[in-house]
C-alpha cells in the first residue's frame, strides 16, 4: 500500500481525544483515521510518568503495526510524559502531541502575554503548558487553572445550560472579573474542554481569544504531511476506525459529544493492548 | 492488647469513604479508627470485579495485619464485588459493607416503596442497590440514577451554591417533578454524596427522606460490636490514623470536605500495598 493512502493514528486515554480527531477530520477531509482510546487504563492523569510512558508506547506500537503514516498523541498527559520517547522510537514518522501546537497557538493569539490555561489537575501540576508557552515567550505571565468539573460536565454532555454557565463563572470570574491584569487568551489545555468553548467564550467575553489546541494540532499535522508529501490527495475518506480497550457502550455514548456526531456502540471495536 | 482496644479498619478506593468514617466517629466516639484510601488504584468503579476483589483483599489484609477488631468496606464498588469473599476469609471479624445497611435504611424509611437511588455509573450498572432493596421489599419500584457530576462537585468542594443547586435540579427534577409516582426516599448510594445532602434535600423537598448509607453503617457497626462485646468503653479516642497509597496532598485537600474538618497533609501517611 502506498504510504500516502495509510491512515493517521490518533490515541488518547479515553474519549476526550475525539475532539482532536474531529478537528483533524475537518481540516483533512481526504485522510483516513484510526483512533485508539485506552479506556481500560484511564485516567492517565493520576499515574506516574513512567507508567504513562509504558501505556503510550504500547498504544503507539499497536497503531504503527496497524500501518499508519503519522501518529497524533491526543492526550495532554501522554504528550507531556511520552512525546520525546515516541519521537525517538518512531523517527521515520511524524509524531505530534497537543501541548506544543496549543502553546504556539496561544502565543500567536496573545498581545499582552497574559494567557490563562485551563486544564486538569495533573496537567496543571506538571506545568507542561507554562513551560511550552514560556519557551516561545519568556516570562509571559501565564496562569494555570485546574477545572476538574469541566471534565465531568463534558462527559455528562452538559455542555450548555445553567450548570455549565454557573460552573464557568465560578472558575473564571476570579481570573477575568478585574480589568487590570486580565488575560487576553484562554487556552483550553484539556481535550475535553473544546465542547465547552461556546459557554466559556460567553463568560470571558468576546475580547478574549479562546484557543483550542485541537485546531492547532490539525494545522501542524497538515503542515508536516504537506512537507513530507504524505497527503492522501483523496476528496473524501471513509469513516474513522474507532477502537477502545474497554467499555464500548460508554465510549459510544460519551464519545458522541466529543466527536460531534451520533455514535452507535457497533461503530466502536474492542481491542486488547 | 485487649481486642476491645483495637481500632476499627475502614477502607475505600479514595477519599469518599471519609464520609463513612465521619459517621462512624460520630456514632462511636470512644473507638479508634484506621482509614486506608487506595488512591493509587482509584477509581475502582471502572475495573472488573476480579480486579476489585484483588485490591480489596490486599487492603483488608493490610488492615488486619495492622490489628483491627472490625472491617468496614466504605466503598460501593468493593462492597458489591468483594464483601462475600472478605466475610469468608475473615470469618472471625465483623465485616460490613455500605450497600446492605443503606438498602435496609431506605426500606425502613419508605412508605410507598418508591425509592430513588443516586449512585455512580458503575454502581447503577451493577444493580447491587436494587437487588438489596428488593431482597427486603420484593417488587419495590426502585429507580436508579447515575449522577457522575455529583462526584466532581463533591471533590471540588462545591457542595452548595449555584452550581450544585442547578446540577441537583437537572438530575432530580425529572424524577421528582410530577406528584404521580414520586419517590418518597432518596438513597445516597455513593460515599461522595452525603456532603451534598443539604442541597439535595432542598431540591426534592421536605417530604422526601434523604437516606445516607453512612449513618446506617454506623448503626449496624454499633449493633455488631455491642453484640460481640467489642465496644472499647473509652469516653473518647485518639484522632483516626489516615493512610493513602498515593497523592497525600490531594487526599488531605479533597478529604477535608468529606471528613468535615480541616486536614493537613502531615496528618496522612503514605503506605504501599
């Protein structure tokens, strides 16, 4: 098989990475995708870096054996812990994470340098976004905020309405309520959060750019595929192949919010890593 | 050491069981407690029954080696999966779970038999509360509702205010808004939920009994200790010994909501199971 016709492999600890898959499918409509959600081992965020590296290596190996022309690590925890090792191991493949593209996109969008990063507790504690942003714009006054409830809201499919709005106010008003030192960019540093972008934008106001890493990843992937002459050239592609390591019914039910289209349990296949 | 002076061992996958510990400490102020939160392996709810049984066996063994006169499984998932095996293995000790006492308490409180059980997704899917209730009151029209967001709200410490109130309305109004077939008991079938009892009671109204399994467990434990002449007889006890298998800072921070008193990280000890 011609390499150009191979699929792009995407993996995450669960369903959150489907927001990245969605952005990739929109940006690259001629490409085929295989998505692997390692739902049997989630959450990655509470595991040690060594364990996450082992899980990520296994997921990447599975996708590479399946025959993919590029790998996207659609998981913040795995991007922070495992990207250098995966890039070294699969030096012949483009391997993209979500953190660098997200940080670059936020830096491009900010005027003041004041960027607010919303993420999970473990991503905030790890500091990967702050490092990636400050590598591009040293001393940028980045603020990170752990918003665990947004994960639950997104998984429950409560992405608008009173609960989401009240939660967004409670998290964000302390950061955005005063004109002085107000961030001008809100970076969504968790793959679950893009589905909440409309309500977040409503709360912070139209003068704050809401930056969603998934679109930045899609742009970066398009660039690298173009550069290496790996674009499929097809006008349209087949439906993505969706794989999960446990809980197919939940994957389909919760995943439809993230993928932005209905998902039947029959569209997801169980695999053992 | 006299058996009566031994501590009571309590374990859970994380911090939720601290609501049970709190009820036990209130009901049995002369007793000493050792609490083990298996935070390295949480959540139990997404694991297979065989895995949860293995984890529970290890936690129980640790507490028994520590020297306890009774075991309380303060975790719905472990109660459902592992209680029979633990009772058989530690036949010389009182071993209590949370499901049977909670179900008995709900059955005692209902007139119509219409009981609404709020729990996590995995507890609802397992059906243990429905079985336990219908074993006591056959054909009782029990309704189970998965309320995942309540877990996140409790862990975030957002136990009152606008977000908790809006979430409670969104989950409960469909069950309680019509006078016809309205449940008269709301059973909190997750150890995280008692901290939300005031807001839940406000939403369902004063004519619905909100039953919290933790108080039922405390009453059952008092009964069995009395029957076996195992009460310590002391007027007051030392502070509980708090152990966790990972993430002491988070355990202390989140746990203080559940225990209902401030917790410093220095009050929690790391153990390896």
